[in-house]
């Protein structure tokens, strides 16, 4: 609380100090005055304002050179007085404004004086405080035509400091003071807004400074990034607030065609601007050049706050100056849609907000609707997209695709109008197919094999929190930046959401069929189109686009699924061993068809035998195609949700086949797809999924085992089921195990490994489902002891595995010889293998913990 509250008490204390300062201008006397002022109440200071300001103003106006330290002390003391009082007289405001501005001026150089940074900062803060201390009525009378020379003088000084000063603090302070001088500050000191007439008068006055302000600020904004982001942010703010006020459509519509004669002298009248139509058109064209420079520089600025301010820059100019800045509308929209996928979440959110506002309000630019301008821009971009994707680097591709994504977002439901053009669809699809080409030269993909027998539970745990949008990491020929791929996915999803899904699916399915070169890219695009059509990962800023009905989406998914799992697209060669086995199986099947009897006698060709040997690249390409199609099944399940249960009969069996594939990448992606299906269809786990659908799976296995040459991957399905189910599966697979043994007799020479793996999985499952617990073991031991006591000594010895093998072989050999349908040599070879399997089974059964 102040010591002196009344003007009388304060005057008695301040009078000798002010007199002394008037006589002798020293730093000590100024500091003494400021110390005394801190003990005076604001009310008393207001009453004594001009008395206190007199010695301070006198010290500034005294002719002759002055020490910078003294001037700084005087300005700081004057600023203190102004911050605690209000300026109520227009004359005092103008005089103080001129006196403070003169402190920065150098008559010799016509530029800001070479002063200390402390003095410059003190004067700038003094000017800002002075403008804030003026009453609203007083501040409005300040902005009259007669003040133009003095105001222009101060504006040029501040712009010079902002552009040439090295100190960041002074640069920012000068820009903020300039914002205050132009009455565009964000403070709440002057709460009453300007009425229409006041806005028009102020706009006419400030229009004189628009060329100098815009040009100087453009140089600051497009300067070196090293100057700091805060300087660029402040410069952008001053630029768009000034331009947005002077070029506001709302003001310009009220400007009379005939200029009123100003009541000022001729020199001042020559400085004034009449904002009529020709001036607006000419100024808009010049500003368009500056705005494009700013956009090109700032849109790639490394600091997110600068890009965020650029979004505000675009918003203000688009909504306030859409008619006066017609030439700038295209670049402004371009930068807005280009930043819609910015790496900063704050920039993204602000972009989406502005885009939503643009979509809600029917903005008209000139005489054209905003949608027409966007459509034209998208047409132009689609035309040049293939060339850009072929020539740009990663950053260029990212910028171009961000632009495409923004146009699609902003156009929304009107996208389908553009997609009705066959030429544009072809250009767009060609660019997407081109940029999504995969790099398939990595030999590791073929080399990495799945040797262990882990079940899918580990994959389920690892993928439980796996986002639906995540896919297997892949490498592309045209880019390495992962952000480009994420953008491509979003673009495809938006096309699926806003476009004609039937048209797009037909187009990309045709590309899928056209060439194996396009197949992987087309599959990736189809997967994202379906996800987008479901509207699950799409941010719709229009709130008026009806998504595809579940029935239509299910039919589309069904057709794509049938294509994915067809014989020629699902069973591709991924390793040399697989190719050799397939050739042998096809040959054996053909010979059997020729020799089996007159009713099945036919000539069978072997096209596979004439094919060239697969290369590493071709096998890698096949691996990726299978993985992409597996991921697509998971994405289809995500898109359909529980409706995907209706397609499980055609999808689950093929996925289980790939889950047992020896190629590591394929088995991993298949395991993730199983988890995706579980989440989408409401199953608790992969085990639950298999158990609930085991009846038709077992039926499919049984049928396919009868035509093993056509379905060589059938044992893998049974193996995966056994490893990922429980004891409830056992009754269903009992007959299938008999079929496996029977088929093993027929294909023991080339398919033994597959069936041994299945039988091993069965034994391991039995050991897991029926563990040898302690109590059960004791009961079994007790029963064995009872049997041993009642058995003759000659028969107490337990049969060994060799005994069982000899017994079974002897039985089978005698049985076949009695039937006379096989030779002794064939019977011996076949039964030796079966005997080996039986011995392995007996040994495993005796030691279940080791299985």
C-alpha cells in the first residue's frame, strides 16, 4: 500500500525532487524520482501526471548530446508513470509519441540510431505503454490524417528495428509495438470494439502504410530460420492482422466511389489512400506475390508453432479477404490442405478446424464457389501427379500427397464428381500404383523360415493392443519415408469413403488382373478402400456423407476375398522346396489319372514343369502378395465387424493354411490376421475362434486329404488347429487322423515330413491336454502294481517299442500278402515307415513330458 495517498502529500514529497531534476539532469536524480514515485498511489499520480512528466520531458528535449544511460533512465521513469496513469489529452499523447520516437532516430543516417540495446528496448516499451495508457476517445482522435507523417515515422523506425536488429528481444518488442500502433493488439485494455465508421476511417489511414509494412514483414518472415521461430510468429501475426483489417471485404464494400476531400494540407492529403476498386485490385495482385513467398517459406518451417501461426494466417485472410485477395485464394487453400497431415498434432487439429469451418460456410471467392476452385485445383494436381511422384524426393512426395489429402478432405462428397472422369481416375491410380511399388530384392525374406512350433497365443498377446491401422513394415522403391506410406493409406481411405466404391473396386480389380507387376499395389489400395468405405478411420469434416451400407460392403468384400484366395493368387511359390514338391505332386497325380482305369484315362499336361526357375525377386514378390492379401482379410474383418462371421467359412481355412506356412513373414502376418478376426468377430481368443468353427474346418480337411495333389497344404491346417485348440477338438479329428494315416500310405515318399509334423503336433497336443498329474500318476502306478501281482512272471516284462513295431509290421505284411494287392517290397517300405511312426508314438506316449 502506498505511503502517500493524497495529491497534497505526494506533491510535498515530489516537488523538491522534480525541481532538482529540472535543474540538473543526472541519472541519480532520475532514479531518486522513480524511487519516490513508487511510494505514491495511482490516484495521486494521475492528479500530478503532467507535473511529474515535465522534468522528464524537459530532460529529453534539452538540446545537445546526452548520455544514453540518462536517456534510458528518463524513458524508464516516464514508462513507469504512464503505466500507472491514463493520458486524457490528445495534445499530450501526440507530443509524448513524437518525443519517444525521436529517441530512436538518427538524423544523419535516416535509420534507427546506433544506440545500446537497453535504450532501444526501453523506448519501444515506452511507446507501447503510451498507446495503452490513452483513453479510447483520445486514442481515436490520435488516428487522424494530420498524424500520418509522425505515425509513418514511428512505423518505419519499428520496421527497421524488426528487420535489422540482431537482438531477438528487440525484434519481438518492435513487432509487438507495431501491432499496438496499428490497433491490432490482442490486449484487453481497450475493450470497446470499433464501430463501422471508425473501422473505415482507421483502414483508410493505415492503407498508406500497407506497402511498406507488408514488404518489410515479408523480408523478416522469409529470412534465415536461425533468427528464431518467435520472430517469424510475431511477424506473421502483424502481417495477417494488418492485411486482414485494411483489405477486409466488409469494409471495402462500404467505400464510396467518390473520394471525400480531406481537411488537411496538401502534403498530408497526398499521403492518403482511397480504397476504391482499382486500388483494391492492384494491391491484391501485389500482395499475392508477397503471400506466395511467405507460404513457400513458412509451410516448410521446421518449428511447429510457425506452421500453426501460418494456419491462422490462412484462416484470417480466407474468411476476411476472399473477395479482395482473389489471386491469393489458391495458394492459401493449397497451404491449408497441405498442412492437414502435419507431423504436429496441434497443426493438424487447427487445420481440420479451419477446413470444417470452410465446409460449413459457403465461402465465395470472387464470383466462384470455393468448391469449384478446389475441384479445379484437384484436377490440376491429378494431372501432374504421376510426373511428380516420379521426379520428387521424399519430402516433395510428402508435400504433394499432403496437398492431395487436404483437397479430398475439403471437397468431401464432391470427390465422386471428379472420380466420374475416367481420365482422372486413370491418372490417380497410375500415380498410386507407381509410388506403391515394393522393393523385393531382400534375400532375407526367403531365407527366414519358421522352424519352431509355437502356437498363435504368443502372437495374440503381442497383437492384443495392435492398432487396426498397423501393417507389416515394408520397403518401397520410390520412397523411404514412412510418413509417405501413411499418407497414401489415408488418401485411399478417403477415396473409399467419399468416392463411388463400386467404381473404384472395379478399376483396381482390373489392375489386379492386368499384370503381376500391379497386383501387390492394387491389393494394398483395395484393402484401404474397404476400410475407408466403412468410415472407421476417416475424419469426416462434412458430417453429411452416407457410408456404404453393410450389405453392399459385405458383398464387395466377398468378391475381393474370393479373388485373393483363388488358386492362382493364394498358392504362390515362396521357396524352391515348395516348387519342387508341387511339380512332383502334380506329376504323380497325372500319372495316377492315366493309369487308374478306362473311366479316368486322360492326357495330363504339366505346365509347371516348363516354367523357368523362380528368382529371389519373384519369390519375395509372392511372399509380399500373400502378406498383403492376409492383411487385407484382417482389414476386411475390421471393416465389417461381426458381419464378417458370415464370411468365415471362406476366409478362415485359407488363413489357417498360411499360419502354418514355413516362411516366417507369411506365418507372422497370418497369425496377426487371426487375431484381427478374433477382435472383429467377438471371439475371446484364437482358440475360441478355432473351436467355434472346427466342424467345417475338419470337414474341409477331410475332403482335401482325398485330393492331396490339389490341396498339398491341407496338413498345415490340421497342425495349426491341433496346436491352438483344446481337448474338445479331439472327437472331431479322430476320423481325420485315420485319413492322415491312410494318405500317408499313398504319399509316404514325398509327403512324409508334412504328416510326421501333423502326428507330432497331435502327440504334443495330447500331452498338453491330458497332463500326468501327481494323483493320477499314483493311481496309475497302483493299478500297474496290482496287475503285475496277478500276471505270471514270464509275461511281466513290458513290451518295448521294437516289439510293437515288429508286431505291427508282421501283421500288416501278412494282411497285404493275403489280399494280394501290393508287392512285398512296397509293403515292406510302406509298413516300415508306419512302424517307425508307431514306435515314435509309443515312445512319446510313454514319455509325454518330453514331447
